[in-house]
């Protein structure tokens, strides 16, 4: 018995283009997202306050990872359990990996159009991995951000598709990290983060979490992603978003609201930082295969 009632039709699924997504936002949305990923760590620090306060004396700015919110409307399609050539149990869906690249400074208000496309479908044996590429454009049709997401659906493997890449390429070097940053999530962190648009009930409803195989709701992977990015932004980029070029990470294990997150950073050179995030209490690695690119 599987978590789905259909097989994978590669002809329909691979290369599928979703309808364009338009995301219009204001300073309030920028601030709500920042609160959802733990900012500010110290609200009396002006360099932290500027991510949540529109009248900041140092200038209100968007966190770089705010760009992951632009295509959030895709969540509505995914939790419907239906894609072209594929029907599945939405509670069997987990976010596997995420990449976001900032191509232009993110404005604190604006209108963005995203054009998602399924760029790869892999047969992982125990499930199917679906990769979506999402370029995002401003009102002048400039590409300001690029998102790539890998979604894993349990119980749909063995359809004879290509297995795809599997090796780790961003393993930390065999030495102590250069920087370590620990920060606690709130018990209600998922409730705050979902205000930015990720309405998957797996993160808020205990009954739906149980259907997904968890004893309680788990934190959004992109929330943990935002915590880790903030750590690098603070310690490596001096809280200057213009220096933060991109971040890639694999969601290795679930995080529960209230967990303490410890992000370890290995500075390879002026433009590259290997990172790893673990839940301190369980000593469990939750973000792996992770790297941040820093702009010169």
C-alpha cells in the first residue's frame, strides 16, 4: 500500500509550466516574514530592528530569503494532491531541498511575477522527487530572484525514472567551524511563519501532522532555512543584504517549534560559506548539503 492512488506519468509531469504567479506585497509582509524566521534576535539593536521596522534609522530592508515567499501560491496546488500526471496524499509530501539566488536588491514593497516550471522528476525508490525552477520578475520584467525547490513524495518510487544526483557536494571540511550561532525558535514559531502564506496544515494541525507520521506539527523547512540564512547574514555579511547572493540547503530532519537551532559556518573563501544547522537538544542535523554564496 502506498501514500498515493496513482502512478507517475512523466510525459505530463516533466516540463509542466504552472500558471504565472503574481505576488504583491508591502512593508508589512516584509516585516511579518522576518518575524516568522526569528528576527530580530535583539530588537534593541538597530542592525536587527531594520528587518521588521519600516521607520528604522538605519533603513528598512528585506531579508534576502524573503524571496522564497514570492511563489508561495504554489502551496495551494501542492496541498491539493494533484499535479498533471500525478495524484498523491499531500501529507506524504515533504520539502527536500531549497535554493534561492538574489539577482537584484529586493524592494520592501512591490509586485513580482513568478513563472514556475517542473524541471526534473527523479525516481528515488521510496518516493518521487520533483524539482521546480521558479524565476521571479519585477514590474520592469527584470529577474530579481530565482528559486529552486525539490519536493519529495513518499510512496511513489519504482516507476522506472532516472534516479538523479545523490551525493553530497557541500560537506563541511574536517575541522572545527569558524563561526557557531545558536538561536531558539518559539513554541508558536510555525504559527507566525504561516502568516507569510505557507498554509500546509502539517505545520499547525496535530491531527494532520499525525497523518503525515509526526507526533506533533513540525516547523516549516523554509523557516529553519531563514534562521540559518540570518545567522550567516549577521556574522559573515554584517547584516548587509546586498552581500548575500544565494543559499542552498537540504532539509535533512524535521524541526519542532521550540527547538534550539545551532548553525555552524565554515568560511572557505571571501565568496563561499559552508553551513550546517542542527537541533541542539537532539544533536540532530536538520540542514545539510548547505552553502551560502557571498557577493564580492
